[in-house]
C-alpha cells in the first residue's frame, strides 16, 4: 500500500509539472464525476494529506482522491504508454505535454472550497506528520486516550489516521523497533513522553525518505536496509534473534518486530532496558 511519504513525493512531483499549466483534457471513469468542467482551467496546486491527494484548479474546484490500499497517481509525457492497464485508470488529466493518471483510487470526487472544508474524511484526520507544523505532545496524549478503544495496541494506534495521519505499515514497524517498543503494548499504558518520542521517530524517518528522490529507503539501518520491515524469519540486525512477522489488528496487516529487542513500557529496569 502507498505510504504517506510516497503520496507526499507524488504530490511534489505533480505540483512541479502541472502547477500553473492549463488543463487540455480531463476525463474520469467514475460514474457521476464529470471532469469536462476542468478543461481550460489552470492547475493551482497539488497537496497530499495523509493518503488523500488534492489537486486544486482555478475557479475554486478541487479534485479529491483517496488512495486507501490500492490507488496511485502516475505522471507521463503525453502519448507515452502507461505502466498500468488503461481499464484501471479512474482519472486522466492532461496539461499539454504532461498527463497525470490516477489508477484504482476508491474515492474520486470534485469538491468546491466549502466541500473541502466539510469533507468528513479530511476533517477527521489527525495532524499530518509530513506537514510543516510541529506536533503538540499534549494533543497526542489526548488523541491516544480517545482512540484507545478502537486502537487498543500501539501498533494499531500508529496507523490510526485519526491519531496521526500519514504513517504506513513499514514506518510503524521501524519506529517501534528504533524506540524498542513491543507493538502489542496497550495504548492505555503509554506514557506521554514515550508516545511523543515514538511519533517524532516515525516523523523523522518519513521526512528523511520524503526528501530523497531515490526509491532506496534509509531507516538508520543503512541504505535500503530496514531494521525489521519485510524481514520475517531473518536475523535481527541488532541482537541476531529472529524477526517475527504476524498479522495484527483490525486491518490484519503484517507486523514485523523483534521480541528480544522490543519490550512493553514499564518501570525502568536497573540494567537499563532501553540502552
Ligand atoms: Zn533484536
């Protein structure tokens, strides 16, 4: 599935190539979504908010797409062959020499400014980790408490978009490893300081990768070397024990973690469990 940093990079790239340009053709295969009104208008900007991608056009119209698990945006020189089958395209926006194609997004809609402000899925989002604004630790603790019933473990909490938005599966696993925290730790037992540190770690890892243009990811374990992500059954890079991969939580995504390195929060042990 697309991670927040992937969508962020996509938005940066679409922004660079489309902003300020006039729409020369626009079609959608989604019933009831008529993009013909966009032809002749200029693209004003492209913005990522968690897994939502918003393309703003002149005249106060915004194209809202949500990627969920399956959607993606591609940018092509106009006329070039697409890397996905044509029948998977939901939206095609052509601006002269460049064509942006959105494949498989489950949500595609046109909104006016009031509609963007009122859209429930955008209003409910927790603070975006890749946005410029700093995240308030007190607010995090309050939101964690409010979400503890629906996201009872810290692993579920980190991908709960109403807690913070933008963290995907691999970043949650890496941040939990870096902070040496057992993914099953109950949300209710997390001290506010630990929660703030965890979110700051995820944010730092994602920001580092959002700036990089390469596909290679650096999680601090070395280039293209996640600590635990997608490494089930292989030795932990830190302790040599086996990395576990297991289905977890409401969405049953695979959680990767090291049971030797990652512990539940508790009173500090005399030997310093977190060294
Ligand atoms: Zn380990």
